[in-house]
C-alpha cells in the first residue's frame, strides 16, 4: 500500500498472491541456492488441488534443471515427480507436461542433450509411468502420450513393448491420435533401426490398402526418408516408393514421392545413379509437363550434386539436362536448370566447353535478358560462362565469346538502369582467373566500353 492524498491506495502486485514466481528471482540472484529446497517448493505446487498452481509449478521445472545441469539427483527426482503427475492428471495438465518434456529434452544442442542423457538413471521408471497412459480408453490421453514418447524417442529406441504399443495405435480412426502416432513414428524411425525395421511392413500395407485416407498416406510416404539404416531396408523403401509413384499420379503424391526418394538417395548414396536418371526423365516435353514436378526434380538434382563428391558425365549428362530443362517455357524451370548447370560447371567445365550449343545458349541468355526477362537467368548464365572460361584448357575463342556476351549485357543494363552487379562480378572473375596471354582481350574490351 502507498499513501496518496491522505488515502490508502492499493498497489497491484506484479505477481498474484501465493505465487511461485518468486522462486525464479531466487534462482537468478542466488547462484549457490540449494536446488533441493526449490524442488520442495515446486513439489508443493504439483500436489495442489488448484489447476493454476499445478500449471505454474510445472513451468519452473525446465528452468530448475537448466540452472542445475550437473545435478543427477535433481534431474531424476524432477522427472519422476512429473511422470507421476502425468499418470494421474487430466488432459490439460498432460499437455502442460508435454511442453515441459519438450523443453527438457530439447534437441537444441548436442551438448545439452548429452548432459541430460549422461545424468539420467531413472529411464525405466519414467517410461513405465508414461506408458501406462497409453493403455487408457481416452483417445486424447493416448494422443498426448504418443507425442510425449515421440519427444523422448532416444529413450524408447530399444523398448520393444513401447514399440508394440505405438504400432497398435496406427489403426486408430481418431484424428488427433492418428496425427500423434505419425509424429511418434517419424521420431522413432529416425533414431531406431529396430523400430524402423519392424514397422515398415505395416506402413507398406497401409499405403497399399484402400481404407487409409490420402492425407495419412502422404504422411506415411514421408517416413521412408528414414529407412536407410541398412542396405536391405533402403532397397525395400526404394522399391516401395517407386511403386507408389506409379500407382498415384496425382500432384501431391508425385511431389511427396520425389522428395522422399531424393532424401533416401542422399542418405544411402547407392541409389544416386538411378535417382538421377529418374529426375532427368521428368524434364522436358517428354517428361512430366507439370511445372511443380519439374522444379522439384531440378532442385532435387541440385541437392544430389552436393551429396556427390565428384560428379561425372556418366552420372550427370549435362547436355541432356540442359536441353530438357531450358526447353521449358516457364522461367522458374529455366532458373532451376541454370542453377543445376552452375553447380556442375566447376566439376564438368570441360564437358560444357565442348558443348558448343550449350555455350551459345548461355551467351544468348546473357545478351537477351539484359533488356527483357528475369535478371536471375542472365546472372546465372554469366557465372556459368565465367566458370567454364577459368576452369578449362585455355581457349582464346571461348574467352572472347564470354567477354563479348558479358560486355553486351553490362552495356544494355547500364542504359536501362538495371542491376548488373552479378555480371560485373563474373567479368572480374574472368579478368583475375584468365591466363596471362588472354588479359589483353579484357583490356581491349574495357577500352571499347569506355
């Protein structure tokens, strides 16, 4: 209270009465404060009959564990108390506990994850109390439990009885439980080869069955990106995805299959040649004419190129890729094609330089798009010309053609007040990386421009 004009005016407190927020102030001010005394205060809040007090106490457990990361007794005691409450509480409190577990077991850094796992010794009791709720008749409680088990997937990777409980929830028709099951499947397939190997046949049956709705099939398809723990599993996943792509020609299924095949090939490395052939076959007028499919195929090619240590002409036929991709009337497809050619130009510059048709097409793009069309096409084509002139065997005619195209673009862009900074950088790249006997070509071009 304060005195104002002879009257007592009540000043509202920043925290409600009997609140636990003062504990956070103690933690921030007193670095040596005993964590056990704070845990006792929070335990009183957990045992309260008021939902608000319980929720408030739950909020402080991640802060308490973060303040005492080396205390194994504190960590194990806190997790056992929270799991006890999870077993007997209502669904609202369970959701609050789920958020708390997500903060405690957050994968924000490998150091924090290793610290928690090194001091965690109550895994069996913790999982037993959480798993009990999965056997209830409440679908919402089971959904919350599934998400909790997915959050601590690194703890249940070798628990066969929990694997069986999660697989039994795959047949649920409750929307929230089905979504939570897919979340748990995704997290467990990522870290547990044992679970991935056991659940794969059921995923295949659900994909081929008519009773599974299309939305769930799309999410089930994406699980195959984790099925690369061993070679037989990767081969089975590859064959299944290839079969699903031929069975469902609709756009969402095609995009999902292509993206998942790319992730699988990127991880296994064995299927890269077959996947590159598939992606190239989707381009051009003879492939899939849908623009999103072609754009995704080209972006997937760019991702595969990054995963390949030394791309070769046998795997990546750059002439075929260029002829198919640049034949599209859509600028987005052309830009994605040039991005693929640019990523290959540092490895396969000799093949590009010998392809006179492709070099002429790059020159045309640099000069044509100086006055009209997307700038990104001209900029990428300019960088491709710069790469093939600085990484190939010295060829005066090739350097002359590249500099002529770049100077034409710079002149036209300067007249129209358009941005030509990337092309100037490409020209400077040629000037600094060209052999000494070709420097006179650049100097002569500069004099003409002046």
